[in-house]
C-alpha cells in the first residue's frame, strides 16, 4: 500500500462500512453534475455496489478508492474508469466531498498517488479527465499537476437549463 500513501492522504479500497459515506456523496445533488447522475441512489443499490467493489479492474474496467486523511477520516473518492488495457489509458475522477476539507492539498496528493499507481502498477501510458466549464478548482488541480488541455467538447453537458462545455485534460507518461 505504500504507493497509495502520501504525506497528507492515503487511498484505500471501499469497505462495507463506507455505505453511509458513499450514499451521502452519491445523493448530494451538488455533485451530480460531475458524476453525470440524474437520480438518487438507494442504500440497497449502494450496498450491492460495495459488495462487488472487490472485483478486478481488468474485469469491470474501473476502480474506486476512498481518499482518507492521516487521521483515517474519509474526505473524498477517486476513480479510475473507462480503463482500456489494450490502449493503456484510463479516465480519472476525483471529489473531495466535505467543503471544509477542500483547499488542504488532499486532492492534489490523491491525484498524484493515483497517477503514479496507474503508470507503475497498471502500466498505463496516459490518463485523462473531463472537467466541466466553470469548475475552476478542478482546472487548477489538473493543470498544476501537468495535465494538458487537449480539447473542448462544446455544449457537452446540460445543467440547470444551460449547456456547458467540457474540457478534456490528458497526462501522458513519458
């Protein structure tokens, strides 16, 4: 687990005890825009998801990890998804759930850890992320970690009565 531990946070697998945390995150409407969610999730569905979270990334093409601070408090989630082993690429998503925990460097360190994990353990050549226009915190996060803005998908998402562009960021392991 050393590759998933930093100075501020560590990343760990989902546990059955994460039911309340994941349920709260998935049902917070503020986050639906970034997760492409339209409806709430029941505790039953989240429980089933957690029961299957152990499945291999090569099987289900995704991996969700909990971001914990060094006091063992869950502060967010980070995802590898759309994993394509043949093309050696994967998408990343990150969320620091509690507003009070944002701005402490947790997201930056978690993103560094997951990129290193992808490049080292999964032999991925590149990771990418999609950021909705106006999400300046995520723009800054990805750009500060060396992700390159490689494209803009115009009018990509429809949120609260308006279309928003989505920016594509890419980090290639050299």
